[in-house]
C-alpha cells in the first residue's frame, strides 16, 4: 500500500539565460490522508516549485528532471495533460499567495465559484448559484447572497483569501496545497484564515500541504514539517520534535531567527554572527535633553468621500504622541488603522487636516508637503520604506540610489559632496550597512531582498537624520534576513544616536526594537506606553487580540 | 538566500547585453541588419550609386531591369535603382525628424499630465482627444495644404499627427509611477517635483516608448510618402519613394511595372524594419532585462 501522496527523489531544473538551475534536488516525502505537512524554507529554497510539480503547473522553462510523484497510486509525471486537468481543482487544489492576483478582477466572485463547479461537473446551470452561495457560507462569508455579486476589489484582503479558499474547496478536493496563504494579511486575519482552513480540512478528512516561511505558523497548523534550503530537504521531522530538538544547523538558525519568545534582538542571530562584546547600554540622549524630538498633538487627516452625500473619511482621528531624543517608538496596528498615514504626515509627504507636528521645537506641519523638499528640516527626517523593491528606482544602481539624498541635500551642515568624496561617503554608508562594495554598481533587480533593504537603509541614513521612520522595513524579508536587518538597525541607532518611529503590525518584532509602543485602531490610539509592560499586561481588548493572534509554536 | 551566498557577478554591459538580445532573437537581428543597410544607403548612397539620379536620357526611357540598370529606367530614362537608393536619405530624414519632434513634445505634454493630474491632465487630454478625432492622414494633408508645400511642413504635419501617441503612452506610464515608493524616497531626498519627473519617473517610461518610436518611424515614412504620392510635400524631380510610386503607377497598366514596384518595395521594407525593431529596442534600453 503506497501513501496517498508519495514524492520520491524529485528534481526540477529551470533553463535560464545563465544555464541550467537546479531548483529542486532529490526531494522525497510522503503524506497520508487527513494529515498536514508543512514545507518551510526561505525564498528561493524551492518550496513553491516542489508544490507546483505536484500539480504539474511549472512554467515553460521548468522540467521535472528526475524522480516520481505518485498521487493515489497514479503517476503524476506521466499522466496526460487531459487527466491532469481533471485532477487540478477536483482532486488537488491550491490556495495562492496573493489572493487578489488569483481572482479575476472583472468577474463577480460568485460567478468565479460557479465556473469551477461547472468545469468539474459538480453543478449545472440550475443549481450553480445555490451551490456557490453554499460554498461561500462554508468559508464564513457574511451575507453570502450579497457577496455573491461582489467584485474582488470590493472585498478586503482577508475576504478575498476566503473566496480563494472557497474556490479551492468548492469541488471537495482530496489534497489542498496552501502556498503562503496568509502572507500580506494582518495577524488577526491570518489566524482567522488559518483556523478556517484547518477546520475545513479536518472536517473533510483532507490532506494539506502548507508552504510557508514562518516556522511558527507551520508548527501551529502542521503535523509534520520538512525544512528546505537551496532546493534540498535539510530536515524532516514531526512538528513538535523539530521544535524541541532541531538537528540541522540551518533549522536551528531559522528557529533562532524567528522572533517569537526571544528577549533580545541579539538572540536572533547565530552565535558566530553576534557582535563581539555586548554593546554597553547607551546613555539615552533623553537624559540630557528633556524636550521630545517629535511632538504630535491632535493630528487629524480626513479625506472627502466620493459619494453623493459627501462627508469625510477620517483616516487619522486626532492622535497625540511624542518621540524622545534617541528613543525608539513602535507604532502598531493592522492595515487601515492609519499608521502609514500618520507616518506620511510626520515625514511631511502628506499635509494633515489639522493638528501640530513639532519637530525640535518647530511646527513643521505648517510647511506644506510640496515645499518641504527645500526645507532645512528635510534632511533631519528620513524614512525606510516597506517594500525595498518598490522604493528603489529600477534604473538607478545601488550607488546612485544611496548618493541621491547626498546630491540633493548635502551632508548635515549643508556641505555638498562630489566625485571622490561622494564615492567615499557612499562606500562608508555601504560598509556601515553591511553591503559589500562590489554590489554598489548593481541594479535593484540584481540584488536580493536583504541587499535591497540595506540599500534603502543606507540611503535613509546618508544625510544623518535625527528621526528615522521605519515603515515595516522587514515585512517582505525572510526571517534570517530580518534578524540581520533588525540587528543592523539596533547597531546603527547606537552608533548614530537617531530616534526611530517603527511602524509595524508585528508586535513580536516591535518588542525587540522599541522602548515604547503605540497601538492604533481605526485612526485612534487605543493604548500607549512602555513596550514590555503593554506586551505583558495589555489593557485594551484590541491589544489582547493582537497578541493572541501571533502563532505560538507548541514548545 | 543570504547576501554572502550569492556569487559576485558583475552586470553585463550594454554591448554584451545588445549582443545577447540580438542573438536570442533572430527577428531583431534581421531588423538591425536591414536598418544598418538603410542607414548606410542614407549616408553614402548618393556617392556610390552607379548613375546620376537626375540625369535623363530619352534613348534609354522605360528599359526593363537589366545588368546595366538593375531596377530598370523610368520614362525620362533615369536609373530607378539610383533614385531608390538616393531617396533613402530624404525619407529617413523626414520620418526621423518628425518622430524626434513628436517624441519630445508628446512625452513632455503627457508626462506633465500624468504627473500633475487635475486640470493639467484634463486640458492636455481633451486637446489630444480633439487631435485624435480627425482622420490622421486627412489632418496631415490639411496642415500641409494650409501651411505650404515644403519638406519642413511635411515634418511638422507628421510630428503633429503622431504626437498623441507619445503623449498617451507617457501619460499612463508616468501616472502609474506617480506614487511609487522610489518617488516618495526621491521626495525625502530633497528632489523637487520636476526633477523627480525628469530624472526618476520618465526614464522608467522609456521601454514602452521605444516600441512606440520604432512603430512611428514606420508610420512616419508611410505618411510622408503618402503625402508626396498625392502631390503634397516633396516635388519632382527630387527622388522620393512616394513620388516615384505615384509616377510609376501611371505605367503599370502599360506593363512597365518596375517603376512603381521597386520604390514601393523599399518603402515596405523600411516600414517592416521599423516595426520589427521595436521589441528589440525595448529589451536593450531596459536594464531589468540585463540578467
């Protein structure tokens, strides 16, 4: 009796301009009905390619170079394309990473579900609508009759992912492959979505493969885990076992880099990468100067609504907070809570509707955003963006990107650099941010995610700002890269004495970096204060919900 | 993948990359070879042609293609081959200058509309719509007829009818990048709006514009030849493909097909070359293709 899914010595090659790339090498695993398998690894580890081979949806350049995949005793590798079409969706189905991209943007979600049902002869013209609404009900969509007529853009990210899950489960498949199903979703939505998937698969006795970079998430929802690195399986063990007693050095490194339950940002790094001496606790600059660097009072941002009745949408509803000199403050909340709007206003990229932003004693809120580029304060407020790829000009080399603020604003004090002095400063910044100098002449698409993040940080600190806003700087990075970047940020703060306003949805990360935390919801501050205290004993229900949603590995 | 694990591989230079694009795409290679031939004909054509393109010779009128006259001779006994080759310079010059003008004017208008939005966008877009509402060739005819029959006015007319295409492409390409992260980052670096538009956003809109340029070169040649064909613009006896086709057309019925066929074929080949060139050009100017 063979297993339900049996992958043996699978190898997948990709033909590229620079020759053959072995994306997956000699991967074997089995999966029984009703069980869940987690494939964990960082980007480029081959985890997605492995799952694509299972459904035979590799893109044209990829070929299964060796090994066998058996599904319910059927050899997937030699099955006809026609047979595969029947299997996809009905026997094996998949939840993709970006729910918005996986849905047809100009078709009602109800019709999209009907399409799948009718494709696999699960419904006919008479009962398709009824069945589609039933499927929507199963994924807990409120008012399924109304939502049936919605277009994807009218739904939130979490709702879209529920629709994608509904599509995947509509034909009652035997095996569900979830490829990073919750990346890009808020923690509370992530929990709701994963709980739903777990419950539905359990109730139907389905098997599931969960592909993720988040070890905590995998361990919470899977029975068995395999850890992949550079196309190879480095460790395979039951989830609990893997957490309690990791064998491979890479697994240990990944586990350590996951910030859940760690006390210090230094603990995220492998021992040989930690700084030689424990950094002496820096004298907080605040001790010398009591006035805060940034003081925000009653800040409001309203947008006019585009409805016939008029009215306004309040993105930020009169918030007040301060950031001291040399202090790190975390600004936490879910998407749509107004944290990014707040940081844009503080950065003077956006004009507030009302309220004051006092920076070093001056109300910089009075300088219009359009004119702020020429203000002497411009160089003192800088920002690291969420998406390092998007924040770098694709036509600028790393060197040119880092040099841009130096060219426009000059050094602190107004000194302009050019030629050799400019190059020297760029290289000094690269060294400071741990970016090897030979990478400086590369374009963004030739750099990895972590390298791009370093370029973004080097650019932001080029003109020695006093306040650095960090807008989820590690959200798009692998955990081990995140660990390195977080440590870099801590080092830079110690060396340069900047203040940080750290915008994030991840409380576990904020805890490691910040002294104080501000929790936002619906444009208002619900709780603020000492970071450790709030995480230990949250007072507001919302903070409690946020904390509870962080996946806790069963250690 | 960590930063140290990646092998240090320098970015291939423009020349290596161009060679790669040419090698991987035979159609692009063919287009570049043809383009080189046309450019060569335009540069040195008048000096190397076997006969004087203006020299009439009544004794040799309407001779079919032979070893002496490769493309035959016309009704005045002038060598058609020499005239086709010599015409290359004028035709390429008209289309190139028209495209350069409409590229700069069109992308400036379009970029401003895309970047500032609001009233700038509304005014520019409606103006372009008005322009697009006319049948383009008729519009060009009208402009030449109104402004006077000269090569300069043909260039201007061709530039005006092509302008909306550049304006629309650049408007869209600039608009989608207006709020991109790297634009915000440039604001933080102290760049003014115009500077951001010129140095950060516009260069990123270039790849699709390249396709437009190359397609338009083809249209512009057709447009100029078309105007000459109906008697506007270039005047005889200047060798120009459009006039030559127009003059030769009279003789097709009497069996002297070579008068219209060869200049027509040159015209077709030129348009064909520019149409094929587009994708290759785009791949060459896009640094993202370089890995």
